C-alpha cells in the first residue's frame, strides 16, 4: 500500500502530534511530512525537531484570517498533503478552507461532543459534574467542534478525581485513539475507499 502524506496543525505542546508520528511511522506506510503552527515558540516545534519532521510557522497575527488560511492552504498543497490532522490547533477555520479540505480534515476534542465545545473542553467537562468524561474525534465542518463524529471514547469519572487526574486520563485516551483513527482514515483513503462523512470508525 502506498502511504499518505499527512500534515498536522498545532498551537500547543504537540503531545498528540508526537503520538501520531510515533505510531504512524512505526506501524504504517503513512508519513507526517509537515507540522504547521500558528505562532512562534510552540512546544510542538521542539518535538518535530526531535522526531525529524519539518515544521513551519504560518503567522496569523497582524493579517486577516483569510490571508493566513490561504497561506496555510498553499503550504499544504506545495507539500502534497492528502490528509490534514488538527491536534490542538486553536483557530476556527473559515468556510473556504474547510470546503477545500472537506473529508480530508479531522480534529480531536477533549470532551464528549456535543457537550463542552470550545477552547476549554477539559475544564468545562470537569466543572460540569458530568459522570462520563472522554474525547471526540470528528470531521471538521464550518462550525465550532461540530462536524460529524468518527469516534468517541470515554471513562467513568473516578470519585474525587482532581482536574489534573482527569486531564491526564483524557490525554492518555487521545494518544491511544487518535493514531488509530488517523491510521484507519489513511488506510482507507490509500485503498480508494475513503471513510464517508457520517461514518463511525
Ligand atoms: C488536546 O487536549 C486536544 O484535544 C485539544 O488541545 C489539546 C492539545 O494538546 N484540542 P497537545 O498540544 O496535543 O499536547
């Protein structure tokens, strides 16, 4: 099977980026060939250097979002990217960009969507008192964390668990499931049987 060329977009520490690279490069023909970040100094860049994945900064500050997204798009095209994986990318993507990548653009969110969308999924889940906590992996559409779900994974909140404990459980679930789902999406795309919009995996 010919492997796919993947890009990861990140705004933070990049632990999901690292989990993806480690799993995919060890166990599949697919390759993360580019990390794109939206601001300087991200922890994700240091991981990319350690892992030997090229990274680029796509500046958002000081220019309209549409311009930044056109830049993003150009870099993805130039690198021959076939699947775009958002991993802690804290920007809402505009309709043109989302339409251009529909069915090839996936995100992970640290709550059981549709509960607790937005930038504080873990803290909001924790504060809600929900007894079931977890993660959602979904296609990206024009809304905020609103695209069709590909997979959810959850656990029962342990009695008396601290926010830090819950956070660690959620990240562990992310690092387990995101590489699995991305691998499946890439395998299916490589076999010309892409996972459909609305299909769960
Ligand atoms: C993850 O919890 C992800 O679900 C959320 O942002 C966090 C990114 O963490 N969207 P990292 O940068 O992958 O460590």
